[in-house]
C-alpha cells in the first residue's frame, strides 16, 4: 500500500497568502530548509493505479499538478482521473473546498460522516458535483469498510472512521455555546484508520485532534504509521507570534510540546513511523534549522512534507 502526503500544511498553507510572519517570509524567499507546503491532504492506493484522497484542499489543482499519480492517465479517454473517492475527516475549509475543483462530470465517490454530509447539503455550491456522477456516502463510525468508486468497484483501500476530540468547523461554531465546545458533536472531526484488503499493517490519519485520551492511545498502538495533527508547536504560539488571539485548544488542535502535548502523550505508544501533518504557518518546526525542529526529530517524529511517500 502507498500513502502520499499531498499537502502537509494547515489551513492557509505555507506561506499563507497574507502572512508576513518570519516563517512565511522565509518560505516565500526560498530559504533552504523552509519549504513551502500546500494545504492538508493525503492520498492512498492499494494497487498504485486508483487513489483514495483523504480531504480535498483548496490547493487540489496545484497538488494534482505536482503529483503524477493523481493526473489523467494516457490512453484512458479524453477525461479521466485515478481519484476514485474522497474521504473527508471534517468540514473545515481546508478539507472540503477542493471538492469544487473536482467538478466536470467526473465520477468519484465522497465519503463523510452524517455531520459533514449535512454541511455539504446545506451549501448548495457543492451541487456542482452532480450526485448522478458523484455519490455521497455516509461513513459510519467504527465500521471498517472498503472504499468503492462511483460505480461501486472496490479500491482495495479500507477505512474505519472514529470520532476524536475536536471542534466543529470554524464557520459552523455556535458562539453562544462556548461551554459546549461551540456546538460540536460526535462526527464533526474524525480520525481514519487506513488499511487494505491484503491485510497490510494499518496507518492512522488524524489531521485534527484536540486531545489524546486513553481510547485514542489504545487505538493507534501498534500502527505501522501515524500521521498526526501538527498544527502548533506551542499552544499559545499564534498569540505569541501576534498573528491571532486563539490558542490551539480553542481551535481544536493539540500542541506538539508541553506535558499534555502530542509528543509526550504518545511517547510510550508503539508506532512504526510518526509523522506530523497539518502544520500551521506559525509552527517553528517548519524551519529545519530551528531547535524545535531538532527537538521533534530527536523525539522520534518526522515533519511531513508535500510529496512524502510512505509504503506499508
Ligand atoms: C483548522 O484546522 O482549525 C481550520 O482549518 C482552520 C481554518 O479554517 O483555516
Ligand atoms: Mn485545518
């Protein structure tokens, strides 16, 4: 099985269009070791032919252009795509806006929880994806299924979705209910366990996660690969940088550092490879010469990059 990190940045990408922070400036000016990154997406293939995309980012057009495996294949008709299905892990802009770029009457299947499907239904712009070509299918949490294409042909990629601590998408927050996590419910943010029909070892893709609880530790224990929420290094990093008022906690993203951070919370959980994805443009690990980058690598983690491939 092949996994490809199609986009390793969080919402906004890196550099972000309006960002003048030192990291975005360095990425924009081509500083070695501060590599630009596109927004959050992963692709998986069981046979190297058909691909299942996990999240459709606003950068999808650029991502397909940079990824030959996701491009139209020669000799297969004037219009074709190896993208068989798109699995959504939440309804954040960085994970669903790319669906709009996949219009053009091309068949593929969308998989998401009922909460995320309800958001697509409520926004009529997504009707550019005619259900006659692009069926929408509900992911039932805890059910391990084979992803199939629009016609129901198997892809060989298996997925099990389960809720993780998180938050509803920013534009869906009920600000009158801050004590109830802004109206977030189960199914707003899911993790996916990705495996294949050959019984290869499984990987977990969790681009958004607010906390690591015992249940999550148990689930990912023994995984061949964990691709995990690397939005922030420090919980208050965006405040310290002066770019915004929110902590990671407020945004539904656990920080890498700190006693409750992802590095220490997962330190004793056995995992083959652990890789941070969904990295925000304020995260100092984006600079390969930073002490934070070094600390994360020393703790056994990799920092995801666009185009990085994992074979399982
Ligand atoms: C997030 O991951 O918290 C969102 O993608 C933020 C955003 O809407 O840009
Ligand atoms: Mn995001």
